[in-house]
C-alpha cells in the first residue's frame, strides 16, 4: 500500500491511509489480534458474523 504526500499535507494523507486500512479490513484485524481470543469465543464470534452476513444477503434479495 502506498500513500503519496503532496505539498506537506500529512493530515490529508493520514485520512487517506485510514480509509484504505478500513477498506482492506486491516484495522479490524489489528484490533482483533490485540488480545488472545479463546478458541470457543472465536468460534462463537465467527458463527455470529456468518449469521449476520446471511441475514444481510437475505434482506438484499427480497426487497
């Protein structure tokens, strides 16, 4: 990933970087890896995320 800083606009470059990190999912991944997650908790979280994804897809299909 590459961010170009032009005319010493560091604030703008940081905003662009943050948007790219969010889009790639890296910020979420970093926060998730900050602390150890027990395998049982990890499995429950993944199931919950899966249900959420499925529900979201179903609502999009049936307008």
